[in-house]
C-alpha cells in the first residue's frame, strides 16, 4: 500500500442519473457552503444544473452516456478526483450500464470514497476528513504494471 496525502481542498466528482438529478441538486444546495471549499467536476447536464443552481465553478465533462462516466473514471485513475458523489438509479436500466459499473469499480480500485445516495453523501461530507488533510491508502500496483507481457 502507498499513502497519498490529500489536501484539505478536495476534488469532488458529481454524477447523477436523470431520476436522481433533482436529489443531487437539493443535496448540493444544502451543502453549498462545504462544496465551495472544494473543486467540483461533473458530468453533462448534472454539471450545468449544479453550476446554475450553486453559482460555483464546475468543470464540465461529457454527458454520462456520451463518455462522461468514463472521463470521471479516468480522472480517478490519474489521481484527479478525491471523492465521488454518484447518485445512480438502481431501478432504472441505463443504456451505458457498463460505464456505470466501470466507474464504481475504478473508484474501489483506487480507494476513492463514493457516496451513492443522499444519506451516505451527508455522512461523508460532514466528516472532519472532508476539511482536513487525509492520508489515503492506495494499493501499490507496481508489480501489476511491471509484469512480463508475452509478445506475439
């Protein structure tokens, strides 16, 4: 395991499926004071809605079905996202369901905290770890990255 020091200012990814967008907007409005202390990144329509509603800077990515979920996943893999709030709808099939699963998987691979509903988001954002430094343990994938790859 490697330790990665996270500064008090976190980089938060915000994603919501259509049926959960209003819930995320309400949550973000309630937590605006905390969110303004962090850097926000969001997918497509969700990001536009948050930017308008909160009047805060939000880095906008593609819409989820157009690759936004994958962009967030890539940002997690390269260390550009520290915390993910992803209000997904477990009862609604998504055309990009494999992307959704990949995003959740990559967050676990890199030990990123993920809030998938309002209750978990409330608990996590109110944690003292959100406003202080935090030493996140990241698995050491050196052996995987340096393994012998057979040639054709």
